[in-house]
């Protein structure tokens, strides 16, 4: 397939942007990092900066076709899925090249960017619910009213098959034809796990944003949560293998990706997203009934408050705490609500919070009575 002049011009613009960034770093005194020459093996791909040279054909709700070039040299690529915009204009088409060095397989990824009106980007919200969510591993999400979303555990299901393929590859000569074949099968299995996880997260976050006017959860840091317990030579860690298995489950659940999806989808739908400060609020140790701190070990899965007698599943109690925190006006996440001895009364008016959250809809809503 021959590239048009527009794709070649975009390559020169990319080089120009690299040198502009280099001179900007030199002027401000940063480490300049001179742009290096990239051979064809290192070049990540190319881009069509406008609709010239390619065309997108949408064929029904399940997929379409992408045509690159024209005439006898045109390349037709089948695509899956469908965008949700009624009116759009194709904008540009970056094509990225990735090479798996273990399998020797070349892969190309096309990302179609569409230009749509602002009105078409708005997600239609069908409900005005207010939900507190506690993400976990036993259940992927626990809601304040007691509903639970199961954790699909795509990686755990695939571990036996993955271990079998890796054992087969270990018995083959490195670099041989069968070694590369098994490497390709392992790569495809990992890709399938990632695709299923991403599809699950898109479905769940879209459903939450569609029916909720307020979503409250913790500001999780998966990188810190999945830190290794190996320790150092002077101070070796404890239960390292058990912590490695826990880290694998934390990363497989995709909490960071779920937070990112909730962020931009809530902004599109006008849903308010409240991220509570975990260290200041301590939702797993705080009672949702009397607001007192009730220390408990991680193995204790029921919350039983000795002060007010509130008894709830631990995760449901945490979901209620972050939801109550979203109803409290304060400048720093968790500060004002932690200083308050008990939750607001059921007749109080919910004020707008100033924590890290997306724009909210106009007007105020009454605090619904918790069950």
C-alpha cells in the first residue's frame, strides 16, 4: 500500500514537534534529551492527519470496515464495535506498530478519531440515584444499599491454561518455530484477558453513570496497594508469596481503569463523582451509624459497632461512609466529615462539595433516607 502525501507530511510534523520540545527544555534548563534517529524497526507507526486516504464504513451495530488507500492497492480492515454518536465527522487516523519480541509477531493498531458536536457527546442519564461504592476483591463493587457486583476474575480463570502454555514453551528451544508459536498463543491469551476486563469495566461504569446523579467512592492508589512485600536483605518481608497473589488480584480487578472511566463518563453525563480521602476518612474503620472509629482487623468482614449497635457487612458500611462524606460540605476530602460526631439528619439539605469531583448538575437534592 502506498502512503499519500498527507501521511508523509504528518511524519515531518512529528519531527518538528520533537525538536520544538527539545529547544523548550533547553531554554528552561531541563535535561534536553536530543531527539534520536529512529530506524524502521523503532518507528511506532504513521498517521493520516485528515480524512484523505482512508474511509470508515459502518455496517450495522456490530462492526464496520476501514479502507486504507484507494484503487487496486487499497487495504480493507474489518473492525468490531460501534461508536455511540448519531452525527460525526472523521478527523484523523493514527496507526501504531507494535512488535512482540518474544513471539516475533507484528501487530498494527488503528485508532479512529471522530469530530462530533458538543451536544452529541453528552451521555443521557436516566436516573437520579445517589450511590456509595466500596471496591473490593471478594466482590468487585459493594453498594451502600447492599447490592454487590461480582468479581469476574478473568486472570484467575486463565491461570491453569497460561501455566500449561508456559510449561510447553519452557521445553522448546528458544527462538525455534514452535517456541514462537507458543509465545504467540500466550500473547493472545493475555490480550483476551485484557479485552474481557476492559469490556466488563466499560459496561459497569456506563451503567452506574447512566442511573446515578452522585457516585461516591474512595480515591484508591492501586500502585501503592500492590506494592511488593519482599523487603530488603536487612529486613526481609513476611508472607511474600501470599502478598504476590493478592497483588495479582488487585491489578486484575482494574480499579485504576475503573476510576478513570468513571471520571470522564461522569463529566459527560453531568454526574457528580466524589473521591473521598481514604487516610483521613478511614471508611473501613468508621461506623456509618454513629461516626465513631471502630478498629478491626482485615479478616473481620462484619462491622459491629459497640457504641450504637450498628451491624452491617464491612464493605457495605464503608460504602455508606463514603456516601455520607459526599453529602458534607468541606474543602478537604474527609476533614470536615471526620470532625463531625455523627451523620447529618435525614432532613438536612445536601450541599455541594468542593472535593475532587466532576461538575454537578444545577440545583440541590434532598438527602434520601438510608436503609
